C-alpha cells in the first residue's frame, strides 16, 4: 500500500483494490495499533478508529491537502503511483 505521508506517528496510505473498484475515494491512516479509513468527499472517518487527537490531526491534514488526495486517487486508479504529500509540521 503506497505511503503518501507520515507525521506525528501517523502513517497515511492509499491504494486501489484490484478487481473491486472503490465506490468512494478514501485513504487509510494508522497510528500505533489503531487504524481508520477516511473518505474524501466529505472528509470523514468511515471505518476503524484513531485516538481523538490523531483523528483531528488526520482530518485537518486531509482538509489542507484535499486536492492532492483526489489527484493521488485518480493516479492510482489509472495505474500510476501516487505522489507524496507534505506532512503536518
């Protein structure tokens, strides 16, 4: 699963499902033993859980980089690798 960004111990990844297209653009976030999936339109947690602080950081990061995330989604689904996205600092 391609890694898009990493910040404050949070890893952001995105990948296409071969043979089973996603119905909604999304990305995956992992922090320690926690994992969650976030939709892009609107940005919201649609599966799993993160601690509240980390969830807020992920949501803020996704709002800032919304267009880049959508672009990476399109790249992945056209068979190309996604581009790295600047982390929160």
